[in-house]
C-alpha cells in the first residue's frame, strides 16, 4: 500500500499515504450513518448516504470488493423496503456481473 524510502535514525520512513485511506473513512462514515438511519426507518435520509458510500467504494475498491458488495446489498434491501424493486434488481444484476468476472 505504501512505498518506503530512506532511513531516519535506523527506522524506515513512510513517504506516501495509503491510496485509499480517505475513501475508506468516507465510505465507512456514510455507510454507518445510513445503517443507523435505516434502523430508525428513515429511508429517505439513508438512501443518499448508501448511494454515496457505494460510489466511493466502487471507485476506490471496485464493485466486486467485499465491502462494496455489502454496501450494495444494504442499498438493494433499502430499495425493496421502499417499493423500488426494479432498482434493487438492477443493482443486484450489476453485482452478479461484477462478482462473476472476478
């Protein structure tokens, strides 16, 4: 994840940040908040946060990554609970295509 360069008093020095650290924290915060709102049945507030977390994770880790799949499944379940079956089915179709190609 990171490159090591040089030595400082015998200790390796980390010269670059891990590339997905910010994405990891942003998606985690969005997903946890969305999950809390989902439990409170505040679906209208939870949905954009799930969408945001999914977009961040898909860009940073890919759609087939375990964390991205978990977020997509949570969003699909939210779509089902709000009567948006076609959106849930479309999202699950994307997931199947991504995980099949792995």
